[in-house]
C-alpha cells in the first residue's frame, strides 16, 4: 500500500472538502479529521502554550491529550483529532490561553 499523496489530493476520485485555516485554503478528504487535514497540508502547529508560547499540534491523535485544540467555526477548544472535516469549515489557531493547557501532551505542557 502506498502512502504517497497524489497531485490532486484525492483518492479514488472522492471529492475533497475546502476548509480555511487562518485564511489559508486547506483541502480535506472525506473521513479525515481536521487534524489530519492540517497535517497533510503541512500545518503542524496551531496552538501555543500559555507561559512560553511553545507550538502545539497533534500529539496523541486519539483525543486523550489536549495539544491539538483549535477553534472550529467560531467554537474554541475543539480537539482537531476528533472533529471530522466538513466542506466550508473555518479553522483558526488557539492562543496561549486555550482550554486544556497543562492537561496533556508529551511534556505535560508545563513550561
């Protein structure tokens, strides 16, 4: 099985979704989470820690930690790894005051 992405960004002719992240266009495939779509687009960080502003994105990928918090359609504190991508979603980065800081992640998010 190949893990290489095709030039068109779709597999088996499935239509793709168009999302925006802080104004930039991002493509997602049906079945992808918001976090997976961002990672596939090369966006690996969309939140920072409170104290030192360290970048955070996907860590566990299964909804256990809180590293991937993102604002989805105006609703802050959403876990990007659990939110299914939908056409037209508006995504924006969380600042260092996001909910869940210190709750999880590889280094305990204590900086």
